[in-house]
């Protein structure tokens, strides 16, 4: 893997441009506390985007990942109401997330169904379950420790007051490093790339394609549960509309990060840079009191641009057929 490819350098330039423009136009945008607060705008979304990136590289997708977050949070809330301690609550959330991912993976690998169709169905199923069970209610009263994880800083955790890096962002960096090492530095990562590039050839070469795909769906469920734990701690409640629409944000981050939607290409560095770019941009718009509808329109536009622009750049780099013909 090259240190930085062309698209990643473009993302870095865009991040610099965003911070430069908004830093000049918005008072206090560059303050340490504002920069720390901006990470809350994308940390949980980036966590599920990491798992989504692995799936997309392998030629699959999980559009139910945000709905899985809602079910994992719901399960954690029920465990709390049943008198379970925090460790059991966390295990229950992770188990439910893993089960949701396993169900998606089983449908895709056992019945050879397209993952986009399967996960559109399970998106409605998981979200519908949360809405039927909770209705208009919310589960509150979570332990203070969970709130500290969602809202606290690393400095609070280790007793260094000046270290204001949010715990959520630190978790994101650790997971991004782990996923990046898996994808770019291990034989398993090379196999994931191979599966996405040519699944038939991968089968003939002895790669257990279905096993890898099932494992990636389970991992997506676990990452959704981790994001749900942090988000529930941050907002202090479980609601049926938790993380509603985040699947679009996750897909946007993945595609904006340079992961090929057809599979076989992409990097975790690009995904992390895209998360920072999108999160910082929407955070700045929030400081300017831009409405949520406008932000959603911008996210949709970015998704289209992220899919079209790399292809346009590749076409520009190719010599035209006319230039190759003899005079």
C-alpha cells in the first residue's frame, strides 16, 4: 500500500480548505474545545463506516447497520431494566449486534441473495422491531459510567485534565488502526481485496469466500453495537429512531473515502479522512445554524460527487482512442 494515493491527497487538501475557510469565517472554530466537540459529529458514524468499508471492499454492503444500532441499544436498555450490571449490558448489546450481522450474512451466503436487497429488508425489520417494542417511549437512567464514555475525554479517564481528546474519538482511532492493519497488512486483508475483485477466482484459489463474507457481516454488527453503546451513553437514552438515516452517512463516508462501490479497492486511511472531512464540514454548518434538511441535501450531493469524480479523473488520465490511432 502506498503511503497516500492521489484521492487521499485530495481529501487532505479539502480538509485543510474546510478548516481554513471556516476558521476565518467562524469565531472560535479553531479553539481546542471546538475542535474536540467537532469529533462528536462523526466518531460513531466513522465506526460503522469502518465496518461498511470492509464489506464494500469485499463486494457487499450493509444498509441495516444503523438499524442494528437501534436494536443493540434497545437490548442494552432492557438488560439495564432487568437489573443487569454494566458489563452484562455491554455484552448483551454486542451479542445482539453480532446476531443481526450474522442473520444478514446467513441470508447472503446461504441463500445467495444480493446483500443490498437483504439489508434493505433487515433495515426495515430491525428498525420496525425497535419502533414496535418502544413506540413513542424512551429508555433512560443509564449508569454514569456509560455517560462518561460517551461525553468524557481521555484526560478525564486517566487524570490528565488538559488532555481533552474525546473518548469516542480515541476509540475511533484505535479501531481504525486495527482495521487498517487487518486490511492492509495481513493475508486476511489481501483475501478480502481478492474476494471483492473476483469472487469466482478467489473460490478457485481456495479462499473460503462465504466464510469471509459472513465474518464481515458479523463484524459490522459488532461495530454497530459499539457505536450504539457510545451514542447511547452520549445522549443518555434509547429511542427507536436512534441513528436514523446513518446508513446513508456511512455509505457516503466510505465512497467519499475512495472505496470502489464495485469492490476490490479502497483504503482505511481514505475512509478516516472522509469521516473527518464530512464531520468537520457539517459541524461548521451547524455552527452557522444551517438546517438539518440542507445538511442532508449536502450529504446526498457529496455521495454523488464522490462516485462521479474519481471516474472522471480516471477518464482524463487515459489517452483518448483518437490520439492512439495512426494519422
